[in-house]
C-alpha cells in the first residue's frame, strides 16, 4: 500500500493526460470502495499509482442544461440529495442516494465510483438504467444499458475516465431497496421502475445490474401480472452470505408488484 | 502536504495514498480516532473534513491538501473545557466501553451543526453510520437530544 504513488492532477485535462500515460494507475474519488481494497491488498492487478479525482471542480456539481440533468462523476451523494434540480427532476435518484451507507458514505460516495466499481449491488445503478442515463467519459457518451458487460466489468477502456452522468427529463421512476437494515446495508434486491416507457431495472439479482426485458415487454403490453411473473425468468440470483436465490426471486416479484401497484394508484 | 488539523496548520511529508486514519494515529499520535472495521461500516474512525463527517479509514491523506480536519481531540473548547455535547455524553452515561464514542461525538456534532431541530428518529438516522458494540444507543440518543431544541 505504501509504495502506491499518489497523483494529484491540477485539472481534468491534466488527469486525462496522466491517466493515459501512466500504466497501473487507478482513479480514486471518495475512496469508499477503493481505499478498502487498497488497504486489504485486493486490487488486481496491484496498482502502481492512484489518481485523485476528488477535488477536480470539473467533476463536481449538478447542472440542468437543455432538458438534460448532468451530474459530475465526483459529486457526492450528499450533494446529489441536496440538489434542488435532483429533488425536482430525479427524485428516484435522491431516494436511492439516501439509502447508501449513512452520512459518512454519502459524504464521499459518487456516481462515477458506483459506475466504475460496477458492483451488481450498486444502489444507484438500477436508477440510472430506469432513467436511460448516459455515461459521459473523456472521449464519448455510453448509453447505460451498454455499460455493464460482466461481473464488475464495464465498457470503459483501460485509460478512459468517467466525467459525468446525464439524465433526460420527464420520466417518472419509482425506487425500492431491500436490505437487512435501513442504513449501511448492501442490497439483497434493489429496483427502479419506469412505467412509461417501461423500464424495470434490478440490482443484486445477477452478475450485473440488469434490465428485466421479458417483464418490460409484458408491461409495454399493459400486462402487469405478466410482468411480475416474467421477472422471475429475467433474473439470475444466487445464494450468498446476504441472501438466497429463492428469497431474492420472491422479493423481486413482490417489490415489482408493489411498485407497479403504486404507479396504478397515482 | 498542508492542511488544518483541529484549528492548527500542519505540514506533513507522508505518502499520499496512506489512510488518514493511520497518519492521525501513527504519525500525529492522535489516538482518539479509533479503528473498528476498516471498511466504512462502523464509523469508529469518523472525523470531520470541512465540517462533514467521514470515515478516516476511507480517505487517502493526500486528499487532505488545503482541507480542514477535526478529530475528537479538537472537539473540546479552548482550555480543555468540554463541549456541551461531550458534557451531555457524560451526564447521560452515553459511553460504555468507549470505542465508538469519538466517532459518535463527531457524527452527532456534524448533525447538530446542520440543524438543532432534531427528534429521536433524526438522531438515529444521523448516527446510522456509527455502530455501538455495547448496543448502548438509547443513552447516546438521549445525550444528543439534550443538545437539540
């Protein structure tokens, strides 16, 4: 750990250049995932350096520009929760951010980190899928449903930095997380749903945060019961320390039914 | 690197990727900040950075350049007089084994800085990132509420 070089870029342009030129370099933002792994020595391949993105002004803030909400990759969840733009236009994102860890983690965790870490249990990731968010990087825009390519694998190239996440306006998304307790819990099932267009996005039920395509097709046809039945075929849950596949399957169906019910009563 | 620690400017020559927690305890001998889980689950290592409560086990010390850091050693008022919150912890018996106490104090301090209008649920939510292994939460919540309005 102590041999790892700490690099503090002056600007985003500086960071992009350093990241491209430095093999074995890992981007660091709030550290809520990476600092644990660095200390435990479980980062593979072992990094030679960390590139500190936390203080870069270009990666902070929430902006509403031309019917798109853009959130800096290194903006904290606390900043996201407190943003009036988010409260007004992306309430499901604020709801998800409030369920992450507790104050200590919300003050440091970021969307860029949640995306890059690509845990199937990342609590904001189903919300991003339900909003059809776009991941902006130093070189391109990646639609969120192309982003997760495998267990903790992403479409990012090895020298590509996430700079922001963009959300379209005008979509109603409902969110629900099921964990062991209200705070500091890693999800057993985490879900975000949009009725129009039909989006059903779920975490902790497969190797990636996924869109439940069969259930979405049923919902598009107006078949709510069919969607609840089909979602069991869309997911690939496992037994692990936090839950069982059978529990996750049952809870996924119940949570989807509950969220769709709530939409119907609006 | 330079930052402010408990109101005093400090200048350190340490590897930037080290955990703030370790630099506080090992290099600066500020052992009031405790290590519990080392994974951001328990809050024992909580400190304030620019007034926000964070787990110092998750912070690279290199990220502290120009920041304002407060540990439990910096909570007391001048001349060693305890803060109202610290005094309330004593009066309510809010410490048992004591390992969570520094982190509880800093998280509660940050919460009270945001708002003094708190009920018991607000305090529970505000301290949800701090675990008490003695499970003595009731007295802790009472002590924080005594400092709210």
